């Protein structure tokens, strides 16, 4: 009996030793598995970090273009993409229906450089968009018009009293409408403004649901080409302000070299357009879906070349902003000087070709100021 007990004790001890070894082996396997898993996770983390670092070095510049205009030409020529690629940047081109929409994107932080008329930047500033002007252009008054449908009895702007006039709110059309109504002694309350983006207004115009449409190219030529309507009045005598290139204040502070390259390449595209009218028409034909002969007829209405932001530009923009405030179209009076960079900041981003124009106007302003002071002193008897 005692022998049997000893035998059972040995069996129990063997089972215990076996379980103990198995438990130790299991613990060792679990430890090795945890170490392997940690190593794998560390490798993934390092790889992800490297990948993220790699992506961070691929800087992206997001810019506006429309189907018609110099940014569309610059995009087609590829000047900007090539130049910025050499500096470690890639370019993303974003198409918008009109200026107000592009400035909404700028305000949202999804766009870096935009190109609009005089009014969108004023409305955007009034709404709190942290933008700054970087360059402007000469006015192009023949490129914005009042279109009326085929068969319209209207012969002048005065004939639009009480009529439905479609326009993009806060765009150059808003400025043209205000100036045109004032010219014939009418007010905004004398007409029915129908605020529509260009694509929607194009449909409404083609269906004769509006009496007039204030619009720009390529919609002007598109409507004429289809026989939908004709020009009642263009912007001659009304449009006296150029277009504006703008960016966010943060982008201007952090990437002045990018802005300078952008303006240099844009000026090259402007000069190319001026020197190649037929090729200009051919490039835009694909974007606008207008035939080359039509675009060749549009070409003489264009004025090419960038201009720097000067005191004269600021004064004129302030007048436009004050007009909108008096009309109740913006909620508060704004100061255009608040969206203007310092002379040093403009010197860092303005192409040398434009800098000479800037210096010339600065000299003229000093002469005007000195003359005004001299006249004032003489008027009060101070020699």
C-alpha cells in the first residue's frame, strides 16, 4: 500500500514538473510575442513618421484659375509649375465659378492665391477674410457687359427700370450695376436684382427668365455665338478699377518667395499673351469651348500686364468700398489700408519690372504732397 502511495506521489510530481515547464515555456512565448509585436509597431511608427516627413517636404501651393483669363493661360503654359517644382513645391490649380467663391476658399484655408475683381475682395474683407493684396492690373471695361435676351426692347440701361437683372453677388457685376444705375438716375430699389452664380444665370438667361445679365467672358461670347442675346452696354465709363491678386496674410508672411515667383511667372504669361494673340485664342479655346475665331475677336478687348499696389490703387479701392457701405451692401465701413502689406513686404514679392513702376508713382506722390503743402503754406501766408 505504501509503495502505491509513493508511486502516486512520483506521478503527481512528474505532472507538476511537466505543467511547470509548460507554463514557463508559455510565459517565454508570450514574452517573445510581445517583444516582436512591439518591434513591429515601432517599425510601422518609424515608417509612418518617415512617410509623413517626406510628405511634409512636398509643399503644395493652391491657386485659382477660371476658364478665361491670364491664370488659365499660365496653367496651360506650365511656367509656374516648372518654376516652383525647382524650389520643392507642387501646384494645385482650383477652378471656381467666380471671385466670391474663390475668396470663400481662401478664408477657409483651402486656397493660397486667388485672382478676382475689385468687389469680391471688398466684400470678403467686410466679412472678416484675412486677405492682403499682392498685385493688380489695368481695368478691362470691355470684358464685362449687360447682356439682354434676343428680342429685348431695351435700348439703354434706363429701359431696365423694374426689370429682373441677374448678377453674381459681390462680384465686379455688382460694381458695374451700381455705377450704371447712378449714371441714368436710378437706384437699386428701381430694379429687381437676381443674385445667381454664372452657371445658374446662364440657364435663366437661355430660358428668358431674366431681362438682363451682367456677365463676363466666356459667357458673353457663348451667348452671342448661340444667338441667345446681345450686348446692351459694356463697362466703358463704368469699370475704372483693375483686377486683384490676393493671398492670406499668413501665406504672405511665411512664403514671400513663392509669391514673387508666382507674380514673375504671371507677368511672363501676360507678356506671352500680348505677343501671341492666335496662340492665346487656341489655348483658351479648349477651356472655354469657344472656337478660335470667336476668341480672336474677343482678344482686342483685353489689356495685359500686372501692376503693383500703389497709393493710387488704395485710394480708388477705398472709394469703391465707401460706395458699397453707403448703398448698404456691406455691413460696416472698412479700411482698405488694413489689407495692404508694408513697403518692405511688397519689395520682397514684387517683380523688378513692376518695382520701377512702384518707385515712379511713389516719387509722383511725394511731388504731389510737397506741392499741396507749398500751396497750403502760401494760402496762409507762410513763405
